[in-house]
C-alpha cells in the first residue's frame, strides 16, 4: 500500500497520469473532489469555498483566519482519505498538506508549453495560441503566489518532491511506469507503524479544524 501525490501546472496531464496509476496499481484517485468534503465540514457551499480558498492573492493579500480554516478543512478531508490506505492524490498542494506523513511519494509533473497549449485549444477551439499561452502563464503565476501565501514556499522547488517527471522526454505511459516502480520501494509502503502515524495525523487534523471552527 502507498500514497502518491502529484503536483503539476494547469493542463499538464495530472489527472490523466493519476488515472493511469490508478489502473496500473489498483488505487483510488482523488482530486478537486476533496474540496466538496472540505466545504461540507465548514458548513459552506462548494462554490463559496472554492472562491475564497482558491482565489489568487492580490498585491495586498494576507493569510486570513478564514482562509487558514479552509486550508485545515482540505487537509483534514485528505487525511481522512489517507486512513483508508492506497491513494493517488492529484489535487491542490498534496506535498504541503501531507508533509507531516512519512512514506508519501511526492511527484512533480512537468509538461512542455506546447503540450499544455494543445490541451487548452482542444477544449477551447475558438481561442488562439497566444490566448492559450497567456492563460497558462497567468494561471502559473497565480499558483506561485497562492502557494507562497498559503505555505510560504515555491511550488517549483525540487526539494519538495521525491520524483520529478518531465513529459518532454517521457510519454504519459512511461511516466506512469516510472512512478509505479518508484512507489514499490519499501520506504513508500504503508507499514503498521506508518498506518499508526496516518491515523494520528488525521486525529490531529480533526482537532485543529475543530478548534479553528470554534474560534
């Protein structure tokens, strides 16, 4: 058993890679659906939660108590999923949300701009290549600012990850095979000791969230 997190830029193939790993390993996948559970835990609609939690910070943005509470809600929802065992998580900030846990394989997925542009244009055929490039650049910059605000970290920092996969050199299938081979190493298996730490982590998350909601 193992837990894999996939960090990627928009339109980089993260969901497809997670699906490939799920098929190959027989693991469940989890992405932005975790926000639905997080929204329920703090008693707001998914739309409101997404708007306040995911909104890119402006020039004068700061870490508010509300946004901190929402981050705890996402972390708690993800921690609960981890107590079930095997998981491929391709949602927001898994490398940060699960940093307290041992044995998690943290993957950074990189895709060339031309691949990302093609993915955008496939879904928006009336847009131009220039518009696609502008969109991708803006989203990437927003995500960099968001991670600095939320976690005081650079999402592109290679030290945050155990494995970086570049789709310029690898196909999606070969990237999937590489990650599956990496996660088979003993250090990424969920032993009885690691399982105990996962349950303890989930309990800490629930406690922190309850305290934040009660404030």
